[in-house]
């Protein structure tokens, strides 16, 4: 009888002790010496804000390496508008391309590497982005496909390399490359009040590159052939747009293939045959027309959406 009573009291004591332990404030266990309590854990909103800030800093860092076409749009709105409806602008956004590329990556177990995507998102490959990832996770400049810096931040004559380039890094203020050099740019920079341009990131105004380095290769058909002659790893010649053109137009001098806003393949061939003969070919300012700027030849037309 006595043993049964002691057992009952022991069970009651264990139950009371367990209840006290479970209901004891955890904050008391975390209290620092001297009565000061430890800092409470960060809230979900604060953690998310820090993560968002880190992402924005990363975007800014990338923008300082490969400026977006929207940065160039400030001074070149007409060129931006024509590019924005071209196949170059949709090179990485094309659902057909992405479906095909995803299938190839799957069938080859990834051994195809960046062979397809390095032509469609040069910036992404230069940034070291994954070959197989959602466009939503790519940097905005990567999603722009063949954007401004792909042609104007290229400083080497690569030839037919199936689109494997090393792009020159730099902010919007760094030099770009073009067919005519910087004579017109010098005139604009000499009149900053008239053109509202700045070359210092601390100043307010239209950010502009400080130099245009003459790059004759950009005016040749071979420049386009760097991407548009594609040879597979086994030597199979998959695409020969440049080689085909070179064979048909051997001996003819033309820089029409260098224009980035080509309306269509048919018109491109006509341009190669008779430069300047098309009624759709027109002249326009190299930059904004709210102040006098030397005209350049403009290819393509707004709304065509093709090369």
C-alpha cells in the first residue's frame, strides 16, 4: 500500500516537472548575463529586404560591366526602337529557341555545353550564367539577346568562331567601337551644354561614352559571319549564311551586312547587291535629333520585327 502511494507521488512529481519545463519561457534561457536579453531573431520582412538589397547591388555591379540597351536608348532612341523589334532583341526570349535548346541539353545530358546559347545570350555566357536556366533568373541584359554591347564592345576580329566572344567590360562611360571613329563624338563632347551630355557619373545629364574607337571589322560581312557560320563539334556545317553570301558575292565590295537593323534576308541580299538602291533605306541622326548631329545610314523600319 505504501509502495503504491510512493509510486503515485513520484509520477505526479515527474508530470509537474515536465509541465514546468515545457512552459518555461525560452527567452529566460537565452537571457544574457547581467539581465540583458539577447537580440530577437530578424523578422521575415527584414531578411527579405536584405536579400532584395543584395540582388540590387549585384544588378548594379553587372550593369557596370555590361550596360543595358536601355542605357544606350537615352541618346539613341531611334536605334533602340528598331533593335527592340528585331530578331536580335528576341534571340534569348524566343520560346522556339528555348524549347529547342532545352531539348538538346536534355538529350545530350549537358555535353553540348554552351554551343547553342552562347550566340543567343553573349552577356549571359560572359557573366558565367548557367547554360540551362529560366530567363526569369537571368540578368536583364542577358535577356536582351544580341544587344548593343555585343557588337560595340567587341575589340577583336574573331572570324568564324560560332559565336564564342569575350566582350569588353565597362560602364556606359567606357569607350565603344564603331565604323567611323570619334570625330562626331568629339564635337558633341565639346558642346555639353547644347547636348546635355556628361562623362562623369557624379554629374546630372545624359551619360555618354567617352570615346568611339574605329573598328573597321564591324563594317564587313565577316563580322556577321562570326555568329552566322555555325560548325558543329563534329565538323558538320550547320549554318553557312556568311559562307553562302561570300560565294555568291565574291569580288563585290559591300558593308551592308554590318547593319544591325536589317529588315529581312531578302532585302539584305538586295543591299549587298546594290547598296543605296532601296527606297526603304534612309538617313537619320546618329543620336537624338533635338540638336544637330551628323546623319548616318539607318537600316530597317520600325515595326518590321525582322532582319
